[in-house]
């Protein structure tokens, strides 16, 4: 699909300044029109791709099994003679400890 661009060298060489200005403006106008067309094509491409992905999501969602939440095995009940482990005290993060040290230093100064 690539085509070789061949500028009109003879015309550009022999044309007057007003003709060259007119040629430049016509090429810039054509480039702007192409840019608008490309933007419209990109918007359409994004819209179509989005709709296709939405259709796939709906199709895959319909294929999922329906019903209640999946059954989860209940944990084994704790026996009365088992000692319950004591919960460990919450550990302060290293960052929070540094911040509290920094705050303590700045308040003592």
C-alpha cells in the first residue's frame, strides 16, 4: 500500500512565489483534511472495538454457571480443649515508627 511520493520538481523550480505559496497552502489544506479523516477513522475504530469487547464480555458472562455463591468448605470447629492462640499485637509498620521517631525528635528540639 506504500506509494512513492514524487514531488513536482519542474513545477516547484519554475513557479513564481505566489504560485509556490498557493501550492503550499493547498498541500497544508489537504494534510489537514487527511488528519481529520484519520481522527474520524480512529474514533470509529475505537468505538467498534469497544462494542466488540462488550459483546464478548456479555457472551462470556452468559456462559458462567448461575446460582448462589460457590460452596465454601466450612472450617473445622474448634474443640473446647484446644487453646486458642492469643492474637499477636498489631505490629507498627517501619515507616510509621520512623515517622513517630522523627515527630518525637522535632518536638524535643
